[in-house]
């Protein structure tokens, strides 16, 4: 059976909530049978219910006076708690009810999200530092992780994603910052603290495509664009000092935007390509957003997202950017705890949503006006940007939510907690 047929069959099985059974899970990580067995419901209650006060209590916090606080509000439906430290990475498989989480405990896990008790699929070990970047190739055939020691490790899917075989590892840099995947080819790129950018192919074997040198300071993010053009491999990367568009096949820059091209602005840390694929919005540590035409590098607009003059500089940082497909909207989230909604035609402010702490990520549920945002207070919130109404709030973390992914057209949200727990919310 072909790989595509396997994936199609597996997606059908998800409808019956039977994609991986207990026997198959026991095969996935044979080194430790106890660790690899399916996760059982908590002894004191069903998965997703508030935990009793124990040493690993998921709902225990410490207040400013050093006293224990127990937060009983938890509307999640399941949890995954194998991590022993903060979860820095969360990524969703493109076709299966599966996520990858990676953390400060130097390990990544693959686990299922479509049952009350998540099942461990594979332990992706071998890292020597915190796993902060990674994810899946466009078709889900490969899983890639990157750690703060600069090591990249690659696994290949076998048995329709029920098992994962280690393929190879590379170490090109001292510290990796980000990994991004081409949406239509088995290719990924990663950027490093030294400003370098590396592009690798996954098939037929792990192989270097190009090394891109142009940033002088830390490379903070990257994204492939013009993805239907097979004659060029287009990648745009942003850094503390510059924004560069690359032809990765030729290892040359299509254009480079430095401080003088960007109204003397620096510190570019976040980005999102528009729905049309023609424009990219890039956010800075100082609260500015630059709109750039991807084809030629024309700077269309640079505007300040700060809503008041008395905001401290560190609170202005743009940590999340998202474009809406259902209507012309751009959403921006900052450290101050504001989510600013702009009309993408005029870039006038339509609404400002407030959260309790710094925004960590923003995503629109596809084809809707529903915006989901996470923050360091431990909450995840859904708003309707058309009406301005808060539609839902997910609770259960006692530390910050460092990221999240969407599944099942946004009906399932999986969060990565700073306390080392991932929560699954089936909120519709």
C-alpha cells in the first residue's frame, strides 16, 4: 500500500477513535515497557479533571509570598505529563491526531490527542540540551528536532506513523533558534544564534541543500514562500539586524533589508505571510510591524503597534502575528498582554483584546473569524474578531502557555505549558 493510501486509511480510522491500539503502542518504544505503555487515567479521577494535591500536582502554583495555591479551574479534556521540564516545542502532525512536544528535559515525544488518555507513540531522545525547535515534514513522513546545543535529529515514519525510526543527525552550529518546513517538499531550514541559515532535504537521504550567510546577528525566524514555483526555493529569514529573501537553490540573496531600509528599526523576531502569499508582516522587539512585498522586497508600510506612550520598551515586543482568511484582518500580540486587531486594508485598529500576561502565540482557526491566543498567565482564549466577543477560555495550566497547535479544524487545541504539562482542549 502506498504512503498516501496509508495516510488516508489512518485518517478514516481517526473517525472511529481507533487509530492506535494499546498493543501497537507497546511496540513503539521497546527500551522501557513501563514508560511506553499507554497513559492511564489518573487514579484519583478521569483524565482532564483537576488533580489532587500531590508532588507533581498540575494545578499547584506558588504565589509571591511562597505559599501554595491550588487552582481547581480546569476545563481540559486530557493531559500529557511525561516531560520533566518546560515544554518549549509543540507541533502537530499534518494528517494524524498526533503532536510532537519537546522540552527543557532534553527529550521530545510523539503522542496521540484523540482519546481521553493520550497514548505515547515514540520517545525522540538523543538530544543533549533543551529541545526548542522541530516538527513534521509536509506529508508527515519525517519528524525533526533541534536542540540548544545545535544538534538536529531526524526520524522516519513507519507503519503508518505507529513507529518512528531514527534516520540521522547533524550538528552545524552552536545553538539552533528555529526550524521551518517547506509546505510541499521534503525540505526544511533552520537558523542559528550566529546568524547562519541552513537548508536540508530529507529525501532520498538527509542532505545539505545550501548554507545561507548574510545575517550578522541572531536569526530569529524563517518561512518558505512562493511554494508552487519549483524552479526556485524561496525562503525569507528575519534577524536582529536584517530581513533577507533567499533563493536557497543558488545560495544567493534576492534582496536584503537592513536598518537603513527599515526606518532604522531592528530586532525583528516574529513573522507571518499573508493569505495571498504576496506580503509578509514582520514584528520587532520595539513594537513595530513592517509590511514587505515578498516578490521584490518593497517596504510597504512600517507602523507602531504600541497603544499608549507609557508602555515600557520590553513590553512592546511583538510576539505573535496572524492573518485572517475569512476577512481582511491582521492580529498582533505583544508582551504587554494586548492583542491588537487591524483592518488589513487601512491598518486602522478595529479592536484591542486584553489578556493577563504576555502573549506567546496567535492563530486564526482556518476559514473563520475566530482568533486563538495563548499567554503567560496560563490561559488560552478564543475571540471572534468580527463581533469582538470572547467565545471561550481554556484553563488548567498553573504556569504560562508557551505555544499551542490546532487540530480538527480548530475544535481541538493542544497547549504547551511552562510547568511541563500539555493539555488537550476539545472545546466544541
